[in-house]
């Protein structure tokens, strides 16, 4: 869908004299090395965000980003390292067969099975995120998907798939391909009895879609719990309103832009992500 109201094209984009006001935009890089360093730092920052948001659980969870020079390889977190400690230098690069080609630590087998398949199926996807968030896990165990109950939920209007066939921990390539098939061309997929996975054209958007999807799941669970006391279900956003809202909050630049305040805080407070 085409965004109905681009966030930077409105009266607030100029001052009272008609002069343009500054707004963050995706950077442009002079060299591949600069772009790689930026992607890796953003990836480390995304892991720090996941940790702050309570989206780390033991050794579960992974976020990946393609390498700018060799896009059939991707960077991922080392297996067993706490999200809150990950630096750029800790990241591991994996090829399309799931083999480590750079870095000296093991990689989660589920990360290889899922992310290799997703990146292979979606050339447009630069980054993918998966974690076992408590709300996402809970919602995935119910016979429902994300409903249009809030403005933020509308970011996923007709843009979230469901993978219904939980068969245990994802460790084989065929299971990863089935997950990629359930994702299709969408930005997110619910993995039944498992959790959520989101993708984006940047680390920023993939990470933001996951965070807001987890919070949307929590709001839906809370809404249904409260509705039980009222004796009637939560109020739904109409399809027309949901589609219009998706055009404002559901496209990729918004996902990237929403992550920028988080990035500013993490990169300032935790500069070791650049190490």
C-alpha cells in the first residue's frame, strides 16, 4: 500500500517562514566498509534494545543483517552471548549454507535454519528479527492472530502471516523454508506456539516492527482480559480505518524512523556497541 500521509510531508516540515526543518533520514555511505560498520553497530544496538525490553530469554532469539559487500551472507549474534553485552566485534558472519565465514563463535542452529531461509526467499529483506517475547509467545498459543484493536496494531493490517505447524525447535532447512513461505511478502509472521518474526529493509525497521508487535500482542491480551469483565469483546478498528492507518504507520520509512530515538539513546549511553 502507498502511504496515505508521509510523515515528513505536512505543515510541520517547515517553520513559520516556510523554511524546511530537519528530520532524520537513512544515511548514505561513501564506502562499503563504512556501511558494514554502520549495519553492525545498528545490529548490536538492536540487541541492546531487545535486552532492555525484556526480549532476551536464555540463549533464544536472533537478529540478522545482510553484509553490504556479500549480500548472500549475514551477520548474527554469537550463540550464548547475552544481548546486553553484544558489540559490533562480537557479531558472526554466516553464508547461505549456514557456515560461519567470519568470527570465531558458534551460531544458534535455529538462527541458521530460519534466517538462511528468510533471506534466501526475500531478496528485499535486509534484516530479520526473532525472539521469544512473553506476549508474542502467549498470543501465538491462542486461536487468534493480531487484531486491529489499536492504532499501532494497524501497522500489521494484512501484513502478518501465521505459521500454524509447530513441530519443535526449528533446526532443519525445510522447516525454515516453510516459515519463510508463511511470511510471504509480509513484514511479520506469527510462529504458532513459538513467538514472532519480523523483517525489514534495515535493522532499524526489523527491530522496531518486532518491538511494536510484541507490545501490540500485550495490549491485545490485556484488552481481552479486561473485556471478559465487561461481558463483551474489545472494540475493533474498521477495515477502512485500519487500511488508512496502515498507510501512515505501516510502511518501511516509519519503521526505520521509529527506531531512531532508541538508537540515539543506546549509542550515546552504551558506546561500546561500536567496539
